């Protein structure tokens, strides 16, 4: 508990600083088609400028309550799941220590586990970040009430499949890269040196994970922002068919809409995550061994 209390402000500060990048990423991802227009976003900076000029600076923080409330259960699930899956796979394959293959498998499994916690918060966040939501929802609770009332309780889990793929790919790339980068870096002799190594490895892992999972993030945003109507099949419904639809209609590059603001947030965020993850796991291991 002490470790969580000490480290949680790190993630809170990260959310507060980086959240506008997430809003911009979502706006660009939800922009469909190849056409332009006065209201179309031509890139990250253009999106920032148009949101501030046309909607006000505060719009860059609309929906931030959802990720703040999500942070504690999300990180707790990620840390616990990664530790438990790691032990499970080491026992299953008779390995005393982690290998890169086991790191990838463990990360993917932890990502899938984490997804079940994340989906409802992500749906609320996406719908509040959308430009068209300004007149639809008054806040997080209003999104939940209207979604459940109009689309049913299970609608809060719209996009679960694409979220599973998004987190499986990111975590597999992230933890797999961390293992490899740590092997390549010079061994640290001090705690400060180890922290720096973790920042480097985590940033590389976060960048690679983002490269791998951005197409799934694009379709997830569109799936979760689609209002379910009885008797109608949504255009974006299942993850891989949605990827094919986006690529066919808008070109392969459209699957990487919002990549720059996303990687600017999750690259450094991956470094912070690894430092925190290492600190938390070390703390719990000391508690288990009675040395804390």
C-alpha cells in the first residue's frame, strides 16, 4: 500500500500533462474518409490549434475523469496479472527465469486481463472526447446513464474485442522489448543507473508497442464511438474486419491516424511505467520475504 501511495502521483501527473495528446489522438482517429474541409484536421498541431480556437482550451481536458478513475484499477491489474502470468508460464514451461519468449507471452496475457477493467472507462472517455459529443453528454455519469438506457448495459463493453487486441499487442511488444533492451544495456552498478536503464528500456518498449497496436486503437475508437441501433449492423463492429474496412476505404496509412500524439504519450509513458512497475514489484517481494 505504501508503494502504491508513493507512486500513484507519478501516473496522475503523467495523465494531467499528457491527456491533451490523447484527446488529439482520438479526434484524428475518429476523422473518417480522405477528404479535407475547413473543419478537418491535417495533423497533430492543426488539431490542437482548431480545438483551442473553436472550442476553448478546456476542451483538451474533457473526459479526463474517466482515465483518472481508471488508473488505480488498471495499474493494479497490470502489475498483478504480469506477475501471476509470469509465474504461471515459468512453471508451465519449466523455466527458472524469464526468457524473451516468456516475456512476450506474459505481457500479452497481462494485457488481455487488463482489458476487462479498461473497456468501460475507455468507452466513456472516447465519447466525451469526440467533437460531436459537446451537445450529447454533460459528463462521465451522463454518458453511462444514456449509454445503458439507450443501448443496454452490455453496451458499456462495446469494443472489448478490439481493446483485447490493442492491449495484447502493446503489452507483448512492450515487455518483449524490455527484456531484449535490458540485455543490450550495460549493467547498472547503482540504483540511479538502474532507473536510467529502465527508462530507456521502457521508452523503447512503449514505442514498439505503440507501433504494433495503433491500428487496433484506431478501430477501437471508432467502434466505441458508434451508437448501437437495434436491427442495424454497425460499420465498425469487429476488430479485424474494421481494420480491413479502414485500409480499403482510406488507405493503409489511415490505420496509423493519431500515431504521433499517441507515441509521444506512450513512449515516455512506457519508461515511467517500467520504473514504477519495478519499484512496486520490488516492494511486494520484500514484503513477501519479510525484508520490507
